[in-house]
C-alpha cells in the first residue's frame, strides 16, 4: 500500500518496478565478490517476480477500492458520536 497510485498511477508503479529491477541487477553483481556466480536466469526470475508482485498489487488495490472497503479509515472517527 506504500506506493502512491494517485494521481500518476502508471508513473509510480513503473518507478517502483524500475527500482526493483535495478536492485535485482545489483544483487546479482554483488554475488561475484563473495565467490558466487551472477546468473542471467536468476536476474530474469527476479524481474518476473517484480512483474508478478506489482501486477498483484495493482489488481488487489483496485479490487479493494472498488469493493468500497478502505483499509486506511480512521476507526476513531467512526466511533465518535
């Protein structure tokens, strides 16, 4: 829920994806100095995970808001007389 999706929904989600893909690449490169191998297949799996995770996030957020439920409502304001 931390990714702000209004008013520039597509921009923010793409920006989050870019950060995650760069992180995946850096993670693969940082394995080399510790004696592990950097593998393209691992990088591709990371990118696939980013795509799947952000897709689930966008769809899930849309479903939640279309249902009318808001997880961010202040419960104290609802209980006030």
